C-alpha cells in the first residue's frame, strides 16, 4: 500500500511538472479562475469540512472552525483576487545613471510546482491559505495534510478532485512515511507548518534538492502584562487566546509574565475569565478536545512534573467534571512559579496549560524573553508607550499583537512567519505571492547605449569614457 501511494505521488508530481512546462506563465484570468474555484470549495462544503474536523478532534465547535479556518481562508482568497492584477504587474525599477537610457524591470514569475505540508491543529486553514498564495503566483500545488486528522484529509483530497484537475492542485493522503517521501521530492518550493524538530528534518530533506523552504514552526510565545495594562481586558483576551482550540494553536500564548507580586491575583482573574467562557467542559460543544490520546498524555505528564516540582497548579474545572475517561477533553490549568527546568518551560506546550511568571522590571522581562529561542508570536498589554517601544525593539519574534492576542495572524496586508527556531520565510497576502514567485530582474538596453565604446580594442576613448563613468558612478 505504501509503495502504491508513493508511486502515485510521483506520478502526480510529474504530471504537474509537465503541465507547468506547457503553461509557465498563467494569465490573470486563469489564476483568478483557480482562486474562484478554491473559494467555491470553501463555500459549498462548509458543513462537511466542519463535521470532518469535529470528528477528527472528537469534539470541536463548528463555530470555531468557521471563524478560525473558513473565514480566515475566504478573506485571504478574496484579498488575492482583488489585488492579483497589481501583484502580477511587471514593475519599473530605477536605473543607475551610468546605464541610462537603459531600463530596469522586475517580473514576478511562477516557480513551478509547490509542495505544502500542513498540520493537524488547523487542518483546513494551514493547507488552503498557502495554496491560495501558490495558485495566485501561477504555480501548481501538491498538498500533504496530516495523518492525525484522517477524515478531514480524505475530504480535502475528494474536494480537490471535484474542483481542480490533478495537474493544477492535488492532495496526497498518507502516513509519516509518505510525508518523508513528499518532502524529499524536488519541488520548486516547499512550505511546511509544524514543529521545530520536524521542521529541521524537512529542511535537511529539501536541501538535497536545493529546494527553497518556508518553515512555519512555533515556540514559546510570551505574553507580557505591563504595570500600565487594563488588567480585566488583558485577562479576558489571554483566556480566549489560550483556550481557542484548547490551546492547540501555534501562536497561542505559551506563558504569561506579570509584575512582581501580582501572580496570585491574576491567576484568580484568569480562572474566572476561563469559567465565563466555558462554564462546563465535558458536554460543552464550544470547548475543543485534545486531538489524540498521546498528546493528552504528554500534557498530563507536564502538569504532573510541575506539581511534583513544587509549582502552584490550579485546574479550572467550573463544574467539577470528570474528564479524560470517555473523551479527550482536558481542563485548563494555570501553573504559577514554575521552575525553568520543567518541560512546560522548555517545550512548546500546545494545550490548555498556562504558566504564570512574575518579573521585577521591564529589563527583567526583556532578558527572560531573549534568553529563550525566538518565538513565533509575542503579546504585550499596556498603555506605557516607552515600555512598549522597548519591548518591540529589544525582543525578536515572528509577529506581535499589542493589547490583544493573535490578531496579527489575520492581517492580509502584513506578512506572517517565524524567525530563528520559530521558522523562516513568510506568507499571507502579497508576501505569499512573492514567496511563491521568482522576482526576475530584467535590464532592457537602449539603442542609444554607449556601452560599445568600452569594448576592445582599448585605447584613448575607453580611458576617457571610463573616467567619466567613475565620476558619475
């Protein structure tokens, strides 16, 4: 079976390569048609998409999928359709004086066949959003979705067949071995969303083919409450941002830093805010389950280690329900004063567990963030513009939202991507179009060029003209 899937993958890849050779620069009309079909895929099959994801998670609200996945993707597709003509336009670039009256131009050219490896946590958004950018740029697209969401992966493969020919966009379903074969193929660009550890392996596999990669990874995204913040608003925002998808979000707040002496009071406020969002957990369709038993056990082990290490652990279970016996629901957990050697302080948590640390000065907060690897996101809450400016300038993160959580992700006019351990490259909006294009520089020589006077045989004319070039250059 594995060999058959791998062979099928190779056949589809070759078909897309041949199709691109026949149409290396799709017209604006062709690209818009593909984007409109992608939009139709999201609109006509909303109920099926929500149901498949709900089934894979054993519990995820269709409202959450509609908001965090379908809405975000549709906004991105519509934005691309509106702006595609301008993105595709050959752009004038200034020409240095010695080379006038020649002209410089930049032509955004499709790369060819783009591979997309998408994860399980937002399986629709993180497959289709990069596909939007790749199709807008004129490429063919091959997608490998996660094996941890099998019902959705099968559905996406079927929907792709209904709306696209296989040499335009196709979905390769399979396990981790199929994934290894996938990332080893000589794509013209490869985008991977997932963990940092797997991202390293993907980059190594792609390097064998000199395939350029965009890596959307993760990391420990900090939240900083400044002394000047509106505490109630900040707590409400973090409670929502942390528990969306039960914390299984790459840009979810990973840990919270609060002013010295405020940890206990803020933990109490956070517990109350979480209880308002989810007064019940087990039978609450709004509260998402953990995607797999292995992942739930990993989170439970982290909490147990923190408790044994002397941290103050608070479970937020408003109705005192028994969870995790017949379901994979997990109560939110707040962990105060965790030791830095604990797993939940060294690894990305990716679940409804929030460590709370206290800091003394802005310098201390900045120093703590900079001690770790560069995160995918950073959140700062406060009114003090001087402190905000310091944190913005003196820390490095993939993206930042001020006085809210996660909103930088949905800005189509801004790039989204990581830095260092949290990734490389970016997409969304025009940045996605550029990621999947080669901006080809073109110089158009003028008939009035004097360049011929610089050719052999060299002599007095060459020396005079060369002196002039040095003066004006």
